[in-house]
């Protein structure tokens, strides 16, 4: 059974309205990429510092032919130096 013409026109109008809203939101944002908006958002965050430390340990272990996980999971002190 074919969809009702009025129903299809109504659905198309809804999609066009939503597209208009999305375009309007994108224009307001000024075109700054989302990843540039995130820069610095994890500064001085001890949890993020721990994630970075563990990721680095995993990568270094792979380069040395070691296991895929770090030897320890010590917490990073707030304000700890980054490598």
C-alpha cells in the first residue's frame, strides 16, 4: 500500500524544518571545529593525566615487545609533570 500523499508531504516538511534548524545552529557556532573547542578542557585533571600516563605505558611496552598493559596503575598526583 502506497503512503498517503499528505502524509509524505507532512513528513518532508518536518525534515525540511529540522534541516533549517540544524543549518541555523551550525551558523551560530561560527564554524569552529568541535575538537578545537575541546582544547584545554582537561587541563589539571588528574583522571585525564592518569589516562594519558597509562596510554603512554601501553605504547612504550608495545615498542619494547612487552605486554599490552602497563606494569602498574599508580595514581598521578594533581599537577604532576607531563612527559
